[in-house]
């Protein structure tokens, strides 16, 4: 990770207020060299918060026009545990196309990359970067920065969770094999593929997954993956 990104990461980790988190997102945007960086989340009570570099005019317009109810990026991220390139979501409806046109007109950018995250008590968050460039340039940016972006997004998420009461609870500890098993599942592998990658039997894989699920207090494997991601125990 480049030195300027490391500096932005440290600034995020040391933030103690929303104002300091806003300063950190601005530093992150500049370090990445993109038009915008945004982190917004819904806490366990349903309250919405956000820090980012979109113009106040666009934020007000987004809220006034209730764009949240039709934003294809949000819908795509709610259904995904992995990062979402805006080009991959469904822009086929007339409303979606008009929304995108309006967003571009307000300086959001024609390219975007959003990372969905979940918290242990129902929180949902998105870390997004957006920019104006052609498809090849954006693909090159994502290829170079995909891993740092995931790390940065989870640091913002961990910081936001500190503002939640349940953040005072101790984090569960997973064994290296449990982390590896959950990570494979989070990356979209089925159990046969994960067992092959880890060079273990499917039965042993199930043991590791069930052990991790119990430690995380998860209802099922999908819930376990969501909790492991939100706690920062795995990175995909």
C-alpha cells in the first residue's frame, strides 16, 4: 500500500468523532486520486449516517427525490457480499438511467465501485469510490487498488461500529483454519471447491465452518460470513 494510503488509513483508525471521520474520507479520496469517496451506513436502530465528498447539492437532491428507493447500486450491494462495480448493476430501467444521468450531471462520476458491509446487529454500510474516466482506465484502477480499498472500507466500518453500544463486546477469535474456511465461502466457492483449495475433506471443512458459526453466534453460514466480514476477521 502506498505511503499516502497508509497515512489515510491511520487517520481513519485514529478518528474519534464524525468530523474526524469526514476529514479521513477526504484524505482517502485525495490519496486514491478519485473524484469522490463516500462511506455511509445504517446503524442497528435504523439511523442513517454518512461521510463523503459528494456536493451538498447532490446529497440534498438524492434525499429530496428519494433516490435511495431506486438506486441500482444500493440494490446490487444489498444482494452481494463482495464489491460491486457500477458497470455490473442493472441500469436497464428508464428511472435508473435518468438517475445515473442526474448523478453524472452533479459530478458523481461515470464510474464507481462500492463495497457492502454488514454489522453484527443488523447494520449495513457501503464504502464507495467514484470517478470520471473510460472503462479501461477504471478497470486498471480497480485491479491496482481492489485490495487496499477493501482494507480501507473495513477500517471505516470498524470505526463506525465503535459508535454503536455493542462495539464494547469482545470480538470472537477464529482459528487460522476457521478463517480460511469462512474466507473461501465468502469468496463464492462452494464447499467442494473450498475443500479442494484448503486440501481437506468436505467433512473437515464443515467442522471448521460450524465451529466458526458457533463462535460468531451466527444463524447460518451466510450470517457467519457477514459477521466475520463486519468484525474484520476476514478480508475478501
